[in-house]
C-alpha cells in the first residue's frame, strides 16, 4: 500500500534525535539536547504583538496561495537590498510554510523522474530526500574540512551531466557553518555557466555570520534568471514555529512552485504572515543581539571541543552548528559494544551521557557529528564536560584513532 517513492524517503535524523531526547526527558532522564536547529531565544515581542493585532483585526482567513502581496513586497525589498536583483513581487515571490516547504515546492516544480540534482556534501539532511520525492537522483560533490568546505570547481564540473537540472547551494552551511565569499561564489557560477541547471541558493542562515560575508549567487551579474533565493524568518528572528519561508526567482519557476503549493498547502498561515511582515519591516536590533550571543557561544564551543583529545573541530563561520570529527573515538565501546559509525557514537552518547547529537552520516559525513550551540552557556558547558568524559573513556578502551 506504500509507494516506492515514500519507501525511498528516510525520516529526518535531526527530528528523530530531537524526539528521542524529548521522550527520554519526559521519562525523567537528565538530557541535554544539542540536536535541533532551533534558536533558544523567544520570538521578539514586537513580532508577537503584530500577530495578536492581526488576529484582533480578523485576519484569520485564507490568503492568496503565494502569500499576501504586502509580505511579498517586503520580501522582494529585502532580497533586492541583499542581492541588487529586482523582482516582481506579484509573480516572482512565493511565501511558503517555512523555507523547507519552499524548497520542496521548487524540487517538485522543476524536476522530472530521472533528472539529477547536484548537492555539495556535507549537506542538509532534507536535500537528497526532496530530490528522491521528486523522482530525481541526488549527485553529491565532496567538500573537505581541510579546504574550509569550499566547493571545488573541478569536482563540481565532474558531477555535472546531461540530466543535471538543479544545483543546490547552502551558505552559510548546515551542518558545517561554511560561508561562500565573493570569490568562491564567482568560481562556482563560472563552472556552471555552460550548464542549463537552475541554481537554488538556500540562504536561511544569512543573518548569522561571524567571519566574512556571504555573497548570494543572485547578486552576480547575468545570473538573475538562473538563481532562486530561498530564505525565511525561522533562524534570524527565532520564529521556527511560525513556519514562514520564501522563494524569489525567475517567474516561470516561481509560478510553477506556486501551483504546487496551491494544491498542497493552499496558503501559509495568515497570522504568521503578519508576524513575518513585522519581522522584516520592524527593528532589526534583535537579530544582532542574537547573532552576537551565538558568536560568543561559537568561540566557546569550538575552543572546548578542540581541547578534547580525539576530536577535531574546524571553526564555523556562520549558522549555529559545530561539526567535529569524532572518528578517532571509533572502536570498542562499553561492554565491548563496537562504535564504528556516527550513528552508533550518537546513540552511545545519548545513552551514556544524556547528550543528544546528530550523526554526521545523516549529512553525508559519517566521521563527524553535528551539535547546535543554540542553547545556554550553562547547558553547553555541562554537555561538553560530559562529552569530554565519554571521549576519555573511549580512548581508554582502545578507540581506533582513525586518520
């Protein structure tokens, strides 16, 4: 009774680990969850107040499938300020139920069975599954920690083929925190110049950057008709539960994605759209306050992780994740149980220490784990202390110290 498409889709490991940690906590276990990609800050008051006013005005009905025009106009202004590229808010902006929904709409609107989607690895867990859901094949391009997770033009070129219909870029990156600067972005686009593939640029973490500045591919001359920018309010404004994201790009693509959305979600929440409008048009000091707090935590977490024997952790330049390599700790575990994969390491870590991490295998990098530092300094300190103790025990039992 289940379609082959659904059978091919694996559940989200980030959500699965988060749920497992929640259940253990409900049972009375002392659990510290570092798995979810969610700011620990509350949504700023002026945004919540805008939602309350919208409800009081009776703005509780369906909106246009693509979202309210006033919000689309605000999104277009924000995107134009960031990229210099102008779009028609009425036909080239789609508001969706989160950036993830915007991406899913695009995959379904653009891809046919047998098409290929080029995805740099490590990658956000949902990109490959979205390709599979559309009947397409994900093609991965390795990026390496020792190269700053830069997308190598030669490896990218070898991944392109006659069925390549889409290339997904994510800067700042989830899970690595890598940021594509102007030179890196220009190099990637030059490699794609002769390919007809659509470039989908996931920029959901663009306000959470600490070193350097990301450059959207939509900002480069001549690429306005080839790039769709995906963004949203979840990360920058601590609005994950409000579920508002968007896509801005070529009319043909946006209109096709809008038709998909009209039959799957009807429209985003009218109340959440009013809140998102307040986020984009209201005071922005709240964003900087959160960014500065994340930066302090970033430096603390990387310093602590780097001091733990058996771990290697490059410094992320954006987002709110660290992506340490833990494969030196693979080997015999407690009671002789082997630890040979990132999933086994994370399961052991949750069981032994109560710290929830996400296996790097979910991101295409099985020697790593992802942890979010979007939580309090006290919880981070306790979690890292427990992780250090686990590392010491594993090394004492003869971990592999893999190269």
